[in-house]
């Protein structure tokens, strides 16, 4: 049991501040700052079945030369609660400025990921890969940045996190400013907000590709922007997201395909129900005629109407 301890300025191959292999350590009110890992886990690495409990801890200014600036979790399911991950950096190919999960499903509750950076990869705040499906509840992802995909969160290779009551704001990336889902990664996202995120290419709020079909329920996408297409959400590559009871407003895209939602590149037909699209610049719901498929839109409000939909209100 570690309580009220400080780990700073340490270095190792894995877990610059602490390395936990198996076992079930308990950490409370500890600080990990300025630690470095030449591989993964600048602040902490938990591997090989670790069931540790980490609560009320702070991870700041740590660096993982390959990935997991703040924390690296491999084949483990720890409980991480009431923690702050700020200004951590993943400078290598694996990404995850704040947290990198590999074949792991931690329970992450009431945590803040802010100002973390994936300098040469994806997942500024959190990177989930190889069937990692963390439970993320009441968390905030703000001001994180990634060179490639997923400024706030990047889900890869059949990773299906459950994200509830969380906020993604002011995150930036090349694609998927708030969240990027790749290679059959289909998270369940409920009661979340995506606001003020930006993409230098596509998908300001969320980017779905290569058969990634998230279930998005009771969420708000507002004020997100993409330099090209899909200010709120961008779908391509046989991805068929289900969007229910959501609001898209004030999002913008610089290209011709969809300030609210863009569907392109041989995607399937997204299912959109009981949702509002209003005041998005660059079109509310747009699909590329040569390769996109018209979304199945029912029971909603869309500024200007939607001829391909059913029971769509076009008035304010």
C-alpha cells in the first residue's frame, strides 16, 4: 500500500515511476511527475494481470518514449479512480499521452485527462488497442492533442470501451479530434458531450473507419470543426454507427461534405434516430454520391429537411 507518496525524476525501460507485474497494490493520493520510460509507461506500468487500485493520484509531466506517457496497462484490469493525467507525453509509435491500454480493460472513473500529447502517434488522452475495452465513467478529456488520430481517445483493433457521462472538449488531431475508432472498434458512448474539438482533416468530434460502428446515445456534438469534412462526425470504410437521441449543432466543415455528419468512402448506412441536426456549417447530414450511402434517418429534426428520411421535421 502506497499512500501520500511522490515519485519524481525516475527512469526505466517500463514504468519510469513504478512497475507493477501482477499483484494488487493499492495507491492513494500519490504523485508521479517527471518520470521517463524508454519504452512504455512514463509514470507507471501495470502488466501481467495486475489488479491494482489507483485512486486520487496525479500523473503530470511524465514521458513514455514509445507510449503511455502517464500510465501503461498491459493484460491487466486495474481500477483507476479520481485521478488526474496532465501534460504527459507519448513520443513514440504507440501513443497514449495520458494512458495506453494494451489488451486491457481498466475501470477508469472520475478522472481528468488534460493537456496530454501523443507527439508522433494517436490518442492524446487515451489509446486503447488489441481488444482493450475499458469502462470510462464521469471522465473529462480536454485540451489533449495527437499527431494522427484521436486527440481525446483513440480506439484500435477491436477495442470497444464503454464511455458514459464523459466530456470531450478542445482536443485536437489530424483526424477525429474528440475520438477516433479504427479497425472494428465500436465503443458504446452514452450521455457524453463532444464540444470544441477540431481535426486538421476529417471528423472534428468523431471519426469512424474500417468497420467501426459505435453506438452513440444521448450525446451532444457542438462547436466541433474539421478542416475538410465531418465537423461533428465522419464515417467511412464500412462503418455503420448507430446514433440515437443526439444533438448536432454549430459544427463546421471546410469541405463540401457535412458540417454535422459526413458519410463517405464506401461506408454503410448509419442509423440515426430521434436526433437533431441544426446550425451546422457545410451541411447537416451529407453523403458522397459516388461512394457514400444515405444514412437511415428517422424521427428527427434536420434544418432544411431530409428527403431520404422518415418523419423528419424541417422547421425550427
